[in-house]
């Protein structure tokens, strides 16, 4: 019931109470499984995606490096003035 309402805090409290106080192992196993499901919902594992290495040759774009440096310096000065 608490899971369907996404009230994970109350669901975990109820399941922990069952695990701590119930004598039968069958219900304790079910409660442990449900706790693991809630943990998976609350803390999803992010798959690590390895980004491919990339190299950009700026010389191909005929960039005026002095002008580019001036642009960055101008932007830094604007941030400092704020």
C-alpha cells in the first residue's frame, strides 16, 4: 500500500518492523526483498558510460588566436566587474 503511494519512508519502517518482530522466515524474506526494491528505486545505479576520446584541431578553422585570447580576457573582466 505504501509503495503504491510512493511513501517509501513509511514502507521501509513497516518492512523493518516486520523483519525485527515477526517470527516466521517466509514473511521476513518477502520484507527483505521489498526493502531491496525500495533501495533500488531510491538509489538507482548509474551506468558509467565511457566517453570516447576526442581531439579537435583548431588550426583547421583559421582562428586568430590573438583575437580569441582578447575575447576571453574581455569576458573575464566583465565577471570581475560584477
